[in-house]
C-alpha cells in the first residue's frame, strides 16, 4: 500500500508538471512580445538563477540550481529572452545537470537589458520558467556623440535637451545617472507620460527633472542647476551600469536668446543718454525759439545753416551700428557662451570707421574753404540729406543710400547669428570698403565743387523807409527775393567797404514799397538755385534769430 501511494503521488506530480509546461509553451509568443506571464512564473519554481545582475564577459558565470523534481535526463538549455528583441539559448553541461547545479558562461556579445529566463529542451519545448529576471549590464561604456540643441536656452529657469550617443539606457528598470562636471545630479526619474512629444503641463517642479530614453538618445526635461555647486564651462557625462562616458561640452545659456539683443540696444540707449546729458545745455541754446526741433537732432545739425548734416549722420550711423553689433557679440559670449574676453573685431570695420571719420573731417574742411551750403527751408528736414540749399544733389543721395543699406545689412547680419555660436561681428568685405570710399569721394567732390549757398542770420525792417535788411552769408547780388511765396523786385545796396562786382554779399536791402504788408515768409534764391528762408518778417520788428 505505501508503494502504491508513492506511485500515485509521483504520477500526479508528473501530470502537474506536464500541464504547466503545456500552458507556458502556449504563452511563449506572448512573452517574446513583451507580455508578462506571472501565472507561469509564480507556479514554476523548478530552478533558480544567481546572480541576477551580470556583465557579459569571458569570466561571467550564471549558476542554475534545479529543483529535486526536475527531470535531469534530458538535454537542457538556459533560454534568455529580451522582450521585443532577442532570444539566446545557452547549453547546460549534462554532468552538472545531473548534480542539479549547472554553470553557464555569458561571454557576450549580449544586448543589455532585463531578460526573462526559461529552461527548454533540445526540441525547444519549455520545461520551466524562471521566477527572477536577469539584468544584463552593458559591456561597453556609453558614448555621447552630440548634444541637441547645441546651445540650450532656459525656459522658466529649466533646460530641455537631447543626449545622442551609443549604449544608452532604454528599459524601464534602467537607471541613468547624469553627471555635470563629474558631479551627479542624483536620482533623475523617468518621465511618467508624454503628450505630443512634450512633457505635459501637469508635470510640476516636484516631478522635474525627468528623462526619456531609447537605445541611442536620452531626452532630458526640466533640468535646473539652481543650488548645484557647479562652475563653468560645463561638461556632461552619463553613467549606465556603473560605466561612465567621456565628458562632452554642455552649453547651458544663462539667459534667453533675445537677451543679447536687448543688452545691445540698452548699451546704445546708455550711450545716447550720456551724450544727451553732457550736451543738453548746448543743445538748448542752439534751438530756434519759434521752431524747436528734437534735442537729439542737434547732434547732426550744421550750426551755420541749421540744417541736417549728411556727414555727421553717416558717422553716427556707423558708430551706432558698431556699438550695437559689438555689444551683441560681447553679451552673447559672456552670457551665453561663457567666454570671458574681448570679442574679435572684423578686419574691415576699422577701415570703414576710418573712412566715415575722414569723410566728416573733410566735409568740415570743405565748408570752411568753400562756404556752407544754402540754408534751405525754415525747419530742418530729411530732405537736407539729399539736397544742398534745396537743390537736389545726386552725389548726396547715393552716399545716403549706401550708408543706410550698409549699416542695416551689417547690423542685421550680426544680430542674425545665434548667440551661442557668434564668434565675431559680420565680416565687411574689402570691396564694400572700396564702394564706401568711392561714395564718400563723390560726396566730397560735390562739397568742393558746388558754390556756397545763401544763409540768413538776421532780418531787420525799417518802418520809415520800408526797406528790409537781410544779413547773412553767401548772398548773391543777383539773388531773387520772394515774399510770401511770390516774386517781387528788389534793390541791392552793398556796404561801403564791400568791393563792387563780388560774387557774394553779406547784406541785401530790399525795397517793398510804401505798403507795409505783413511778410510771413521771406526766401532768398541765388542764381544756382540754392535758397534760404526766413519766417514771420513783420514791419517794426527786428528779429535776431532764424525763425
């Protein structure tokens, strides 16, 4: 009776084992597709594996301990399954199987990850499934090939970027340690969910930073260096399975991309403000009483004619362009690239600024030698840049156009550079300097060859005789005098000390007749067409400034 009982129990055990083997064999395809089958794993305990963390190599051994009920008469293989990836079978030595303790060498190469384990027969039939998974560590250290984007700008004080490389963690159980300047950032968790490729807004600061990874990339979200004692420049490395990659430069900007542009404009505004403060009193004294113009316009006003000076304008434009561009480059290198030093200046810029300064100086000399241009209209205007005494001057137009186009292109090309990669201001070709030199020569040639134009400095009216005395510079005795927009006759009386037949006089007398009509506008036009205007000439008044 006891013998029969033992036989019955043995038959039940065999039937039970066979049943579970059949069930687990039916689930093999699901296991390959990454579906866990905890029922089989929980029920089967016919072998154990240790250690459960291995790094493939010639000396790496995994021990398989078989249960007392396991059939050791068959040829057995240890099958290691990486879900959604590979299946590898390792044979077990028959002698070791009979002793129920076998050793399996894991020489590699074997893809890293968390493997499911099974014991299978020579025909591939699943005999038993392992209770514990085996973590296969990387055999090669991770390699960082690039960081994208190259320059990482903060968003609300945090940084998002991708680490591209090889041998990077992927599976959920992987722990990837991010190190900056060889200082670990601690436990960086996997992002819980992704929405349209971005971390959703529900991730608050308590869940950041977090990361996503695949075999060749790690995407880092919400990295912050606040409170981390790390100096610059920065280098980043990653640790996977106790292997640390070589460091790679990491460019984390302190400011957003638009800040260098704002700094450049702020520097220009500061320079203008200092200039305004230093010269404000002189500016106020120069302003006409009746028709004041913006105080900053005094920077480009010609004091002889009270008109805008093209020579001064072009010099200020190029100076402002150089200030904005240089400030942008300096701010980019200091705040974004963390390069502390004096930024480079392109070779063509000093030559261009020299041409600009020389043009202004020669224009002043031409005015002293040949006399000033005509005063033109009563109030200064944009037309002063392309006219001389109200007469269109083509050489001034081309100089004005090339100055504006050149400066705008230079500044735009400089500001278009990414602050993270900007190494110098926009290059100025030698041919452009030649063009600006030729343009300046054309402008100066007009200054030296054109005749001086009329300039009115004072107008007095004699109530008794009705004569209007016009005082100024470069007043032609053959000038045409227009009152209130209409032409009228005049009589010129020169000063006794003035020689007869001279080209210009310093004073003209105009007889307007007996009627003392109010004169609101007086215009002097020299024979070459240059004009000078005076406003509000009223009998009985003796104005002493240009209106």
